[in-house]
């Protein structure tokens, strides 16, 4: 009997209060994904209301204006964030260009010094006289 209770085909009752549906153990996840008695959170960003799935449509309809205001507020905040990030990015791109230019200039100076130093060694002078 214990094995039968843990079997994927064993019939179990949905744990959601007030549902009462009995399904095979291996189907309970699928059932709960659409169960009207499953507790869910409102999908509107910023709304933290929780309710059973069967009441979600009514909540969304009744809270439409509040949800829209929250959404517009988030869009506005995101727009400001994007503008700030674009300014930061432009400043960083400018700094990268400056660093590249400084690095290139430094490499050229080092190359000239290296050539000049090689020319002043005794071995190079004798090679140049030949």
C-alpha cells in the first residue's frame, strides 16, 4: 500500500483550499498551473497583491487605472535611467579614446628610444661604419 500511495498514478487531492479536484500524482503540477484556487501574485509590476487565480481577472479589471499609473511611473523611471547610462557610456567612451591615444603615443616614444639606444651601443656603431 505504501508503494501505491507514492506511485505517479496514485490519485491525490489538490492541496489548494476549496478546489477538491483529484488527479494523478504526476499531473498535480499541471493541474495547479491552471487551478482557480491556486494563490497567485498580480503580474502587474509594482503590484504586490496576492489572490486566488479565479479572482485575478476581477482584480486586474478593478485595478486597471492604478496598474497603468504604476506602469507609466516605471517607464518614466527607466527612461531617466537610460538617459543617465547613455551619459555615463559617452563619458567612458571618451576616456577609452583618450587612453588609447596616450598608449599609442607612449608606444611610439618607447620605440624611438629603443631604436636610439640600439644605435648608440658599440656593436651597432661598428656595424654602421662597415
